[in-house]
């Protein structure tokens, strides 16, 4: 009888150890999932902002083209103030175009870096044998 109690005590301690290990694994997985989801959300936000930038760039380029045409029209009518105004406008538009292209490039690099980081997750858990106790606990949740 005494041997039976000792054996059950050993089994109980072993199962408690398995439960602690399983709980720790579960917490680690939950943390990793939260990190992955946050990174994935950041990537999605960057992608949505990147999608709008090319159309904004096209609009600015169209405005620059229109400004060039307006400058030519002002030259033809000898409206020198109009020529100067169009030159100033085009300079501002070109500066804005340069900034938008830089923003697009930076956001694309950030997105690519975050994708690379997300896809090369250093916290990969190596599989280990799963005990029946762990499965029972996990299935009870």
C-alpha cells in the first residue's frame, strides 16, 4: 500500500510538472501570437497608406503638367506675372512630388522590413511530444 502511495505521488508530481510546462508553452504561444498580430496590423496599415500614394503622385504630376501649359499660355499672352506665378507653383508642386515619392519609398521599405521580420520569426517553438495530460487540459478550455 505504501509503495502504491509513493508511486501515485511520483505520478502526481510528474503530471504537475507537465501541466506547468504546458501552461508556460501556452503563455509563450499567446505572447508570440500577439506580437505577430500587431506586426501584421502594422503591415496592413502601411499597405493601405501605400496604396493611396501613387494616385496622389499622379495628381501632382498632372498639376505640374498643367502648370507648364499655363506658363506657356502666359508667355504667349506676355503675362509675366502669370509666368512667375506658374514657376513658383510648379516649384512647390515639384517639392511636394519629391516628398510624396520619398514617403512612398520609406513606407515601402518599412513594410518590407516588417514583413521580413514577421516571416522570419525567431521564436519558433520546436515541437515536443505532447502528453495526454496536456491534451486533456488544453481541450477543457
